[in-house]
C-alpha cells in the first residue's frame, strides 16, 4: 500500500466484523444444492423470533490452560434497544468496557454472556488503544442512554486506518461456545486498553432491557507468546439497481454517493479510497473484487468474511492464478448471522504474494428481508448502514518477524 493511500484510509472510519465458510458460486449464478423448493427460496431472513434466541443454551466454557485467567466485563448499566431511525427490527449498539489493565496482558480467548437472550442476536468485540479512550468516552457521554449507535464497527475514528493490523477481536452468536486461540499465541492488550462490545439487538418481538457481559481469557504480558494480528481485505462495492426497479432517485450513482456522504460525512468517501487501494475502476457490477500484495511475510491461521444483508457469496484466495493457488475461505450462500473466525491449517505467504477477495451481492434479497420493507432499490456502495454494503475479508495472522 502506498503512503498516500494509507493516509487517505487513515482519515476514514469504516468497519469490520466477522464470518463463515463453504462451497462455490460464480458471478450471476444463483445455484444452490437441495430440493427444487430450496433452489427457489433465499436464505432465511437474518431477523429471528425472540423465542428462538431464548431457547438457545448458553455456550460451554473450556478448561483454562496453565497461567491463564478469566475476567468478566459487563455493560455499565441497563440498555433498552430501539430501532435508531424508528423503523426496522434491529439495533446495533456499542458499549465501552474497561478491563482495568495497569500492565500489558495477552488476550487468549473470549465468551459472551447475553443478559437478555430474548433480544441479544450477536456480539462483536474490538480492542481500543489507550489513545482512543477519550474519543470513545465523548461519544458515549454525548449519546442518550448507555453506549452509542454503531453498525459494522465501533463508529470511532481509526476503525479501518491500518489494514495490516486491525482492532477486531472476536464474534459471538447464540449457542456459541467460549473460544480460545491456539496454544502459544495471543493478542497483545496494552495497559489502559479498553474493549468495545457491539451488540446486535433483535426487535421482532419488542424491546426489553439488557445488561450483557463478556468473559476474556488472558495471560500475563510477561509470557512468551506469538502476537496475533488481523489483516484486512476490503473491496469497493458498485451495486446497480435492478432494471425493473431503476426509477428510484437513488439509482443514480452520484445521488447514492451524495446520500452516503450526507449520512456518514467524510467516511462516506471510503468506497472511492478503496478503488485506490485495490487499483480498480468504478464500474457497476454485483461482484466486488480486490487483490492485495503482502507487505511482509506472515502465516495465516484463521479467516473471516463480512458483507451486509444483500451479500450472496464470498471467497478468499491466496496467490490465485498461480501453481501455489489456494482457496482459504469459500461461502457459497452468505448468512449474515453466521459470524465467527474459522481456524484453518496454517498457510504461509511471502512478501509480494497476493491475496484476493471476491464478493457477490444481489438486490432481490431486499424483497424478502424485513430490514428493507418499504425501501426501494438504490445504487449501493460501501458504507456502514444496514441498507448499504461491504465486501471485507479478515485474516488472523502472525508476522514472521514476531512483531
């Protein structure tokens, strides 16, 4: 990445999240395995009934390893979710948690304890460096109620400022068990660091108060562990309206870009910056792609992908088009609610090797998902809103130099 592009990206605040796995779908191909009725129907909408959430059993804890501990961090006070715009059935809320670190530690695993299983749909955890704390506290103080509204990430500056080492930590969904990193690895948390817990609340059966918590597995910072990092692979989105639905004013790309800028300010320019990062041109398509060169040697230990509600399929490849080509993530039918990093057999990549992400989106999903009720087609670009889109890969990596 050039210094110019890095500085441009550093001026934005976008997001990241997490992801699934599976088979293969070609561009504009809507094939699915299963019966004829399955082939004609889309995946179930992401909104589920509260009774379904409440019936899911709590995740299981795993034995602690030698020198490992747990800490439990809870929301400071109760929060009752509501649709931020007054419409829809989802609320994404970020809460600032303080682990009270007076020295560096290694984060080695996590678990989530939903306070109210009737409304807690899934949870994402992010690390927050000490120098970001003041901004987070201001955002929290300036927002009515506990926490602040956020969709894909923390909503804080710098979410996406370093594509080689991003702050995403973990994801959880109902039924998910406690997770732990591989033996000998950890994510370094500096003294004074905070945790941002993003909770997706489901409102189909009404709102109810919640006080959720997260449990973090940790080891002393003096332990000799290999640092883990999150390497991001974003791609710009240029999704046109369907021809039979092109009468909406926002089907014009310039109007759609202006709409995003009006909602998110300068961060709304992220899609243009991603074209610079990926070396791609503005061209309407339901498929997004980006190939990135590796800046320094590293080993890939886990992989994740992220799109929004119009996502259909996602694939991540290493060195495509060469004898060393490997597919490390293949999701033929995207499920927004299936979130969590997939560990893989370690894959080593050298400097100047390539990694490629390909995402496919479809507008017809807006006809069946509750979140799009009453919202017509629009030209969709990369942005943070529920009705916007993203194409994002996340690699859990360890750098060869041990940094």
